[in-house]
């Protein structure tokens, strides 16, 4: 069934384009450009012609890869921040969880206001 449906394209490739893939692709791209309205055609002609047609087909795959990368990075960051970081800091400083939570706050108050809260925490 696909062969019969694609027969005009095959015959066009053989007889009109003389087995030239670039000629066929240019014609297909020109058909897609002609389907767009005036402003989109002007934008395509100014920005490089066929490149926009190809980039329209690449965007979904690029977005999919970016989303996968963002999910993997989110999982890695959440696992490290929630599980590993408290264990590493606890082992290196011997603070309990309460002291670990208050340490950045006390350090910043000591630095900006010149107080001595950090010595009460430690």
C-alpha cells in the first residue's frame, strides 16, 4: 500500500529529478516554504531558507534530550543534597542535624552584623 501511495514521488525522483536527492529535497523544502504566509516566508528567506525547515524537524528531538538531561541532573542533585551531603558534613564536622541547619544562618549573621552566634552553636 505504501508503495502505491509513494509511486508519484518515486516516479518524480526518477524522471524529473534524474536520481538527484538534492534536487528532490530542494523541491520539498520549497513546497513547505510556499505553504507559509508572507511574513514567515520573508523570515525564512532572510534567515537562511531550508535551515528553518530542517530545524523545525530537529527541535522536538532536542527538547526531548534536554528534558531527559534536566531530569537526570535533578535526580542527581536531589539525591546528593538530601542524602549524601548531610552524611558527609556530619562526618567531617561532627554536628548534629540541628547544628547543620543553623550553621549557614549563624555564619552569615556573624559576618554581616559582627555578632558571636557561631560560638554558641559550636
